[in-house]
């Protein structure tokens, strides 16, 4: 299912974005060889089409929506996320981004059981970023879960960037949501990002220390993203 303008715009208006503010609207369409969520495939290693729609104000407030096909559970084939937040430049290379997101799933009458909200905060200094996400009801399982990520970008040449990141996922209640024997796992990613033909191309390698079968295996992926700016 493709996410169309008619599907997403009503959600933006409900969150307080007026029609007169649409001059700051953009859309990005990404085609990826795999949809990896913290190192775990949500498409059974199949390709994913991922469109998004974002509105950003001059004051730093933003609202957006992002979608992807999924196949991580039977009869659930679509994920649509909605988010809103605030980004500000603190000066001296420091920046702050904080907001909330809501993950929703579609495909059957049971798919909505996986829906959940999440709060996040990201602090960056130059090309270094520390991010934190927390969900009280992770994937609708009834248990808390948080992720801490550290990422670093290196500008190799004009139009080419190397990104390194590492994150730790922790379930606060392993009876509700078990990722590993102690409810935690680590994920790392190496990505080469380039700008070419007006699009962003990414080649990445992901791996985890998960001990659960068929989850978090070493994975190479390729993606291309094209952004369209609206009037």
C-alpha cells in the first residue's frame, strides 16, 4: 500500500499544521533492499518502499509521517509512523531535537495490537550525536523499552560521508518483551552515504549480538532516497 498525500495531510492538520504553512513541506521516497529496525529485519530481508512527508517551521517545530511495507508478523504488511517535535540550534555546534512518535501497523484486525507511542531526545555536537528513545508499551507488549545510540559522521569527500553508529536496546520487563536472555542487545552499523544524480545513496553493514535464532544476523543493505520540495 502506498502512502499518498490524501492519506497523510489530514494527520498533519489534526496536529495543528494550518494549510497556509504548507510552503515548508517536503516528501522523501526511499527504496531499500531491506528494512532494518535496530539491526532486525522487518521485511524478512525483502526490499521496502518507504515514503515520508515532513513539514518544518522556521521556528524549529516539525510534523511528519513515514511508512513502509513490513512482514515481521503474519498478516501485518504496513507500518505508518507519525511524529512531531522541536529542533533547535543551541550555538557553538550544539543542537537539540526532542519529540514524540506513534508507530501504527495495518493488514489485519489484530495488527493494531502492535501500535505504540515513543518519546525521544537527541543531542548533537558537530558530527557526533547521542540519541535516546523510550516506549512504555513497546510493540504493544505491555513492557517498557529504551534505546541509546551514539553516532558519528566523517566527511570523506564532497558529497560522500561515512557514518558509524552503535546502540543498546533494553527491555525493562523481560516477561513482556524479550530480546535476549537479559532483555538487552547491541547493534552497530557502518554506512557509506553519497549524493549522486540528485539522490542519496547508502550502502550499509549491520550486525548485532542477539542470541535469538534468525534475528539480528549480519546484513548488507543498499538504499536510494529522493527528496521532493513542495511549494
